[in-house]
C-alpha cells in the first residue's frame, strides 16, 4: 500500500509518501499563499508514484480546498480530507463548536493523546498554539502570534526600527533595540507557556519548526519534541476510518 499524506498549512505544504507504513519521501515547501498552484506543480510527480490513497489535512478555506480536491482527482485514487469530530478514536473535542477548532490542532492532539496522561501540546509554527488534554479529553487551549509575527507587527507599527531576521536565542535584557525586541518577545512566549504549565502537572509536547529552540529554555518540564506531529496524527486518523 502506497499512500500520500498532505499537510496544507498557512504557509507550507508538507507531505509524506509511505509504502507499507514506512516513510519513503518527505518534503516541505512554502506555498506562498497559493497551495493549489504548488500542488498542481507536484501532481505529475505524485502520479508517477502509483499511489493507492491520499490523506489530507488543510487549514485553507473552502475555495482553496475545492480547487485542491479537483487537482487530486487527477491521481484517480481515493482522497480523504480529515475533519474535526466531537469524538474520534476515543478523543473527545473540548470545543463547544467543533467547526472552530483547526484541523491541524486536532490532529496533533490525536497523535499523542493517551488515557491516564495529561498533556500540553504546543505547535511552534506560524502561530504558537497550545492545547491541553486530560486523559482522552481535549480541554481547549490558546493561540498566540509566533516569534516572527510579533516582531513583524512591531516593525509595521514602529517607525525607524529595522529588525533583521536573527535568531531568538537570548533572554538577557537587550542593550539595543534589536535585542530588546527579540528577547522581549521570546521571554513573553516562554512566560505564557510556564504559566499554562503551572495550572496542572502535565507532559509538555513540542512540535513545529521552533520546537528545539523553545525546548532549550523549558528544560524544567522535560519537554518531548515530536517532529511532523500533524502527519502522524493524520495517519492515525485515516487508520481509524471504517
């Protein structure tokens, strides 16, 4: 069985190709706000793989999802779009209105939720999302602008400040505007995470591009880094389809 797993995020298209459950190809590309165009450019490559099935998670709007559905029909194989459920594979959604919960957050929680274990699942991506679980209950969470969105917002609204794209790697008080901005934003996000973790003891799970950076400063919580957590959740989601 050869399958394609697609993660269509706000800024990137990530995919796995698996054969008999093993990942044989793994890529991530910026889609520059046009995921359908990027997918169209990849479709001949996917056709050559002779796939049996496609599983997809997309945070895009209906117009983009409909266009991607038409493109995926060129593969002539079954395509399954993951969606949030009130209850799925034992996981109970914590949102009053499940349509308001992003499929990316739902799949990341689905990938790691376990009975008798309380988790704090944080995705360090385009947004910093925090989701809490108790046993197999999703309790809801928090969404914050990530490091770069906060920095860019400050640049747009503050004249005369030019911030280069340097690493957020220090927490000491800044001795210049550049450091003060970077260190302040990073400290604010870390403080939020610590405050959430103080609410109740739970295992900290980090995923996303900046997971390793955050893990360096949250060692007191013994964080576990899970790469490609969404795609892992998507595989689990499809495995529970009847």
